[in-house]
């Protein structure tokens, strides 16, 4: 399978502008698409990466892609100068409007920066069959990217509860990485 793609053009470095003018480009179909199609792309890509590189490395790539997406999303869609409460409210509103999920802050320690967030109706996994695993590695990176863009501090974000593990929300614990 690798040889089939050997002569394909290499991708350029990601920039927000490369996402294009979706409204103009999809004048009749619009900006929305079914979650099914998003998950089809996500989980087939994860399958291919896992077969070539192993599950751990594939998850590392997904987390890194999520981090890049979260960083760029924060820089281009959120007010990074807002106070913390306003920032979280803006993030909640944006994720709900974009139908990514319903974000809730469960805990935040002002002294350490550690936090616990939940995402209900998560785009990546709500409704998946129970496989007894946490599957939202892309979300871990996405949240870490947003938090780093806002705070300037490196965050390690890990999913501790997941729909695919039998829970009804995805719960993420974020910790500032010691410098």
C-alpha cells in the first residue's frame, strides 16, 4: 500500500489560511457535515497509522495533530487576552456552536493550573460501542494546545473517562508540565 502513494505531492506546512474559504467553496452544501463522515476519516486514519506504526505511536501522532489544531483554533477563534472565566465561557460557547461537544469545567486549581474538564456529546466518541478504552487522544492534544496558547504554559492533558470506556462524558485532567 505504501508504494501506491510514493509519488504523491507532499503536504505543505499547516497554516490556518490553508483551510480555505469554506463558505465560498461549499456554497450549496454549506459548512456542516455529519459526524459519521468526520469519524470515518478519523478512525480510518487512526487504523492505517496504527497498522504502520503501532497503537502507541499512532496515538502520539493524533495527540500532536490535536495539539496543533487546538493551538491554531485558540489563536484564530478565541480571545487569548480575556480573563480566565471569560475565556472558558468563550471556549464553551465556541465548542457548542461548532458542535464539538459540551464543555464543563469541573475543577480548577489557581495555584497549580491543574484542571478537570468534561466534554459531553463529544464529537470523537459519544455513541461509540464500549471497548473498555479511552479513545480521545486527539482531544487530549486539542485541549492541551488551547491551554498552552492561552496560558503560555505547557500542559499535559489526559483523558480519564471516556464514552468508549462506559462513561457518558469524556473527562480530561490537565496538569502544567514542570519547566
